[in-house]
């Protein structure tokens, strides 16, 4: 009789616990949702980093322009 258990399906001989199956399915679902959330958060972080670089570039551009205009005013070159 033990040889039959080895050769047959485990579902024929082991009791099926519905609560355990539901919990396992729920855990797998939560893991997939968490992975999707992490992917979306990583893409948002990457977009924010790109935006931050662009903003700093704009700030440096404005400061550079203001400094160049101030320098030109100091040396007496007419500003166009």
C-alpha cells in the first residue's frame, strides 16, 4: 500500500486544506503586487533624478548668465 502512495497523485492520499491553499495563493498575489509596486517606484525615482538634473542645469544656466552679465557690467562692456 505504501508503494501505491509513491506512484499515485499526492492529492489522492493527502487531505486538501482549503485555508492553506487560499493563504498561499494570497501570499503569491501579494508578492506579485509588491514586485509591480517596486518596479513602478524605481521608474518614478529614475524620472525624478532626471528632472532634478534638468532643474540644476537650468539653475546653473541662469546663475552663469547673471554672473556673465555682472562681469561684463564691471569691465565696462556695453550689454546688448
